[in-house]
C-alpha cells in the first residue's frame, strides 16, 4: 500500500518541478492540492479495506497460527490508522524534492524510518511490550506528519514571496522593454 502512495508522489514530481521551474506557481499549488486529495482518498479507501480484512490478509501467510494472526492483525490495523498520514508526508517530500529543496526533503525522508521509527521500535516495547512493537510504525508516521506540515507551510509561504518577486520582475521588464 505504501508503494501506491509513493507512486502517486513520483507521478506528481515532474508536474511540480516543471511548473515550479517555469514559475507557474499557481499550477504547483493546484497540482499539490489535487495530488494530496487524491492520494489521501486512495489511502483512506485502502486503509479501510485492509483494516476490515486484516485477519484474512495475515492468514494468507500463516493460517495455522491463531497467535500470529492476532498479533499481525493488531499491527496491520494500527498501520491502517496511520495510512492517511502517509499521503501528506509523501506528497510533501515529493514536492520538496522536485523543486530542489534538498535539505527539507532529506530530513523528511529520514524521519519515517530513521529519526522516528528506530528509536520508537527500541523504546516502545520496553514501555508497552508487544503493543509497542505493533504501534511503532504508525506512531512514526504520525510524527513524520507533524514534521511535514511546518515544511509545507514554510514552502508555500516562500512560494508566495517568489511569486511577488517574479511579478515585480515581469512588471519591470514590461516597463523597461
């Protein structure tokens, strides 16, 4: 399911990069909004489906072990709750990468599996035992969302400034030329 989210983000990247480079900032905003909404809706639909059928999905791998199905179902359902968050983080990362904001994009790339997941998977089992393991990835995704939002606010605020500078430059060239 995560690959679907990444695929949508990768499809968005050339659209964002091309329009950003062409200084068509309104198109960047529209493409971002469309991609974010589309990706979020798809992730919600997939999350609901997987949440409902989690025992059956886990049973494919180990139908003969009720404990594995119980533990796997809990972990999968926890991840389903976090799936809609992934849309924002992936689209934000895709946007930042495609417009050359490499430092924020790198930070976001590191958040999900490195900065948050590794400490969580080491600490939470000591606090919540097996539940800590089951919820580590979902909590990591929620924390990554919390980092993504300020980066998006920063980007779109700067985009407005770039738009003003671009408009002033165009006006100057019309007056001079």
